[in-house]
């Protein structure tokens, strides 16, 4: 079977673009190179440098580079929607996988499709996204989910959201958990940890948050809980907010100043792969009070390192917490402060997290993720039907057309891309013409 994978969002940049989705793609491709099964793979990446950085080699895997400016997502969207389908057709790809929410609109009808959905934040919490992001996902992600042969969801929670919010049958979905990279199996020595803390000025210990700085992560509430923890206990542990700046993050820095915590809250910025495990293992507690997650891989990574975790009791985070993390209402400052106090002071919890770290790594292994993903590819080919329908609502009208609003927003965002998107009606008419010609 010939499988195509859209790896355009695979990034090795030292910013938020090298975050959850990029790493999901990287770990999947790395494991497929080890165990590709009986299939061949064509992988579409952004430029030859990306494939070189990935540095995986197998005769059953080939890479097709496309070049577009990483800082101009509209250029990528245009390539995916209007150039990629012809490449899929030319190469005779039988099943096409989009690991990042969106399929090309004009896939050949003979090609089965698989899309990985990471979350429905644009429907659950639209206020935490910028307007262009909301419009993009409400248009293309929804259309992709309705048209896909099979859907991979990264948690049971995300699957329930798809059924509840979009009415899509659970029979078309398979949950495949993202993996924890094998580098987190390495245990740092106590000497390494103490030296690291000294270099960072964190000899008294620290609480760690690691993730993109953006509204959904609920960091202002974490800052309030940290201030409350200091009042309750007089602790000298610092709070480290590690990760690249995403969007709408000004409120975080403003809240630090309002609370007078400038000397106690550190922002080391983006953390490289080489240092992630050391940050996790050196932390006294990992805290991730997100308001909504499709999965929450940092929670699983911290547990894989044996570090106690405090996270939210909502969406998929209890799944990522694997029965080990302390979970609280993310809106409850007092509960969050109390959970942090417990994580810092409970030796039995620390011992349990250390002892259970191997089982966490096994539960979220790359081999399991790749094996289950290949099974979905095989299911997609088996169940694929020739006729693809345009999604309709109860009034038999197309859902979520891009419209002029998306066109104007992307034009304002990228300046030179004002001709990328026309109305959803034009997409539908083009789809109808393609279906008639095939």
C-alpha cells in the first residue's frame, strides 16, 4: 500500500512551531522508519533542510520537499489545498494522512484519507485563538473531519468532542495516544540535577510549566495559585514558565508585575530537545493547569521522568495523567495552590511517580503509536468508498464556508496572500466539478 503523509508542520525552529504537532509528526515518522510494515511512504516536507534535520533513512520512505516561508502560513495552506492534490494523484497514493487537522480539499476520489485531530479548541474555546486561526479551523478542519475516511483522535476526550459538537459517528474514529519520546527514559544523576539547578539559579527548587505561552494554558490562574502558595507556606521555590511565546500572551507578563513576582517567576524561553528531560527531572513538581487540551503531552512526559504532576481535571488531561497526576478544577485558585503544596510535600506521591515512570513510558510508547496508526491506514483503504458527500446541516446547506471574512483576515495577516481563498461556495463547485470528472 502506498501511503502519503503531509509533514509540512514538521519544524526544527527554536520557537513554538517546534511544539506538540511538530513533535507528533517527528516521532511518527521516526518510528515508521524503524517499522514501516509492508507499505511504502511518500512524505511531503517543507524544504530539503527539514528532511536532512530529521535524518531518517529507509528504502520504503521517500521525501518530497516543498518550499514556503514558515512565517507565512497562508502560503502553506495554498500549497496544501491547490498543489498537493496533484502530487498525490501523480504518485498514485492510495491513502493520504494529514497529521495536523486538515486535509486537502481536492483529494482524488480514489484516495482514502486519514486526518489526525488534535483538539476542537476553536469550537470549545474560540476566544483563546486569534480570529484568522478560528476561521481557518472552522472552515477547513470541520470540512476535513466530515470528509475523512477515518479520523484519528489523540484522546478519548477529543473523540467525544467530535461526536458532541459535530455529530460525527464514533465508528469513524480511532483514538491513538501521542507518544513520549524515548529520550525521557534516561535518568539524570543527582550530581547533574544539582549542577543544572545551580546554573539556573534554582538551588531552592522550582515548579515547572513547559508549553507554549498562550491563553488556553491558563497561566494567569497559575500565577495567582503560586502567589497563594507562597502566602500559605512561605515557600522559596521559584516558578519557571518555560516555552516559546505563542499568541495573546501579554496578560501573563502583566499578571507577574501585578503580583510583584518579577524576582520569583522565570521565563527561560523555548527549551530544546536536549534539555527537556533535565528540566522535568530537576523540577520539584510539574504544573499544567490548561483549560482545554486534545491530549496534553507535557503531562505524560513529566510523569515519564518520574516527576509529580498537578494538572486540570478537564478534557483529556486525566487521560494524560494516567491515574498518577493530581487533578483540580483549573478555575479554582485555592484548589490549585493546595495541590501544589501536596505535590511538594508528599514523599509517598513522589515515590509513586518515580516507581511508575517506566509504565508511563510503555503506555505512551512510539512503537504503540505507529502500530496503531498503520492499522488505521489499513482500515481506511478497506472502508473507503468512491462517493464523497458535501457536509450538510439539518437544512441541507453546506457548513462552514470560508467566505470573504476568512479571505480578508488572511490577507491582513500575510499581506500578499489576498487571492488564496475565495468563498466556500466556489470550493464546493470545484469539488463538484472534480467529482464529475472522476
